[in-house]
């Protein structure tokens, strides 16, 4: 799995940690603004307010950009699960077009492949799911190769090889979008810096104007922290409140195991 530095922080700790950092930035900015209000002469609130608005606008842009990136990859994860399930189902159907003994052996391997992937992913055992795939892919390809050697001009075997190749390709794509395609660390660092600057600027403006701490500062901290938490949750497709539904793969595995999955008949020559 692709583990970033941010993954070292548990998901449940992201929201309170973000709130603490936001409130800390507001407090530091407020105290600095209060000190400037008491010591500095001639600094006006209006130009500072314009600069604060600029920083918050840039922060909003970065939040929207990062959220869009994470949301697009989340949608891609959901889409590839369905595509892989459909591809495995097609490969399973076409395995009945193979000659014996490859027909039975390929079907058994595909059932084991689907069942293991569905179970391991539901249990968040991604390393075992990858190991199972790496173990069964060569065995499935060996069955396809053996069937092709029996009749090099067989259209039925060619159809099976085509769907098996697509299944293997979709597995690689799913691994990439599910585990390795993540929001870059540089974006997280930029987002963290802009959030700290934005919240600190709000506190500074409040202190410079000579006002007391407003409850709205807490509301802003909660709002920004909630959005940050949502982005992190979307980026971690393997855990959290927003996880990819694996029901398509589970249903396929159940149909294969129960024998209710429709099977094509081998045409008579």
C-alpha cells in the first residue's frame, strides 16, 4: 500500500487535531493583533481586512481544488469495482467454452479469486488480497495458455483469453486508483499552511480592531476542520465514513459459490 506521512495520523484524530490547530492559529493571530493594536500607530483595520479576505479566498480555492481531486478519485474507485466484477463475471462465463480439463480448473480458480478478493477487501486485508491476486493470475493464464495450445485457431479460447486479459488489466487499474493514487503530500502541506495563515489572519484582524474573541471563530474552526476531515476521508478509500461499496464483487462471489451464476454451454462440434 501507498502510505503517506498523513496516514500515520488515525482518521478519528484528524478532526480534533485540525480544530486544535485552527484555534491555536486564531489565538496566536489574535494576541499578535492585540499587541499591534496597543503598540503600533497608524495601522488600519480596512487594509488588513482586504488581505484577510484574499488569504481566505485562496484557501477556499485550494480546498475546492483538493476536494475535487479526492472526490474524482473516490468516484473512480467505485466505478472500477463494478467494471472488475463485470469483467470477472464475463471471464467466468467464457471459461465454460474451454475444453476440459481447463474448463473446470479455470472456473475453480476464478471462484477462488473472486471469493478471496471480496473477503479480504471487506476485512481491510489489502496485502492478502494483493498476494492472492499475484498467486492466481499466473495460474489462470496457464490454463488459458494450455487451452490455446490444444487448438490455436479456437475462437472460444480467444474470447476467454481476451476477457482474462481485461480482468488482469482492471486489477492493476484498481490497485492504482485504490491504493496508490492519492492526494500528493505537497498539496496537504500547502493546504495546512494556508489554513493556518487564514485562521491566524482572522484572529489578527479581530485583535487589531480591539474586539473581544467572537464565538464565530470557533464556528470557523469547526467548518474548516470538517472540510479537511472530509477530504482526508475521501482520500483514504480503504477506511473511514466514505468507503467504496464492494457489494458488486460480493454478489458475484456469492453467485459463483452457490452455483446460481449462469453458465454457457460448450457448443457441439
